[in-house]
């Protein structure tokens, strides 16, 4: 008589896995629509950094954006080398990572441009680059866990959704009906969907712990941003927003670290 097996140990069929992902994505979009409009707080642009260097106000907030550019350059350099070219089972998987590291460069430029004279118009450039980075990374994980074909097919849609959320926010602000719900949802999608992808689909590479490290670093960066003035008062030197830049740039660089040390399974 054959031994009994538990149904709970059997892997889910692909259609049920995909249904779970779409269900979560749809539920998040539905929740965002049901919430009342979330306008940009009027005090958002009043950051705690009061340092002036070489005539540049809030110079720590401005200068710390160089770290994003360094992370982006490190990633592009890795991908262009021999180790980078051999880091993928399927060479097509490198495309979302190239876009991610290009977006990291744009984050440094956009955020630096914004902090020179903070306003909603400049903030849109910063947020557009952040959206491109987040959606590119989500597509990269889709390539690794679902399939390169699925990830690359969804890549244009994800990039359009990310940019569209920023365009909608900018339009809503200019029409006096500021609404951050769509942009907020785009921030949450990678943080929620990527852990689910890691849970549902078997790994093709090692390094899942690094993925969670990246998510934790990014969430910590957002927390520092929320505590901008409190951290500035506590440290007397570094503001929460400057700390956000440092930690978020580290999260971007940790993607380079993961690519360097992971192995195909």
C-alpha cells in the first residue's frame, strides 16, 4: 500500500499562483480607490536639513543624492563585466536590472534637482525616477521567479503604471485635487508582491535573504523620511530625509551585492 502524502505539501498549480498574485494586486488597487483622496501635505517641502555648503541650502539633502548615482554606476559596471554577463541563466533577465540601475542614476539627478528648490514640479521628476526603479526591480523578480517571458511582457505595463501614477499625481495637484493614492499603491506593490513571489515560486537563484534585506532597508528609509525633523533634533547633524537617502541608496547597492554573490540553483 503506497504511503499517504499530505496535500498541503503539494505545490500550487501555475494558474492558482498567478491568481493569487492578481488577486493581491487587484485588492490593493481596490483599497486605494476606496480610500479618500490623499493630497500632498503643504509642509512636505519643509525639510529639516538647514546646512549650507558652498552657497547651496540643504546641502546634505542635495549631496547625499550622489550615493544613488554611485549605486547605479556600480550596478551598470557589474552588468557590463564578465561576471555580470554570466550572472543570469537567461541573458534576457539582465534587461530589468539595467533599467533599474539607469533609474538609480535618474533618482540621484531628479532628487538632487528637487532639493535645490523643493516644489511639486521638481518633485514629480524625483518620483518618476523612483517609480521606474521600483517597477524595474519588480519586473526583474518576476523574470527570476515566474519566467523571463512573463517578466519582460509585464515590464512595459509596470513602467507605464509607475509613470502614470506620478503623472496623475502631478495633474491632480495642478487642478487643486491633489491625490497620492495611485503613487502610494505603486510604492506598495513591490513591497507586497515580491515576498509573495518568493513564497509561491521556487527559486532559480540563491539570495532570497538579500531580497528581504533590500525590502527592509527601503522600508527603514521611508520611516526615516517620516521622522525627518525628529531625527534631526536627535542627532543635531543628520536629518531623517538625509538618512533616507543614505539607506535607500544602500538598498539599491544591495541589489548589486546580491547579483555578485548569488548562485544559480
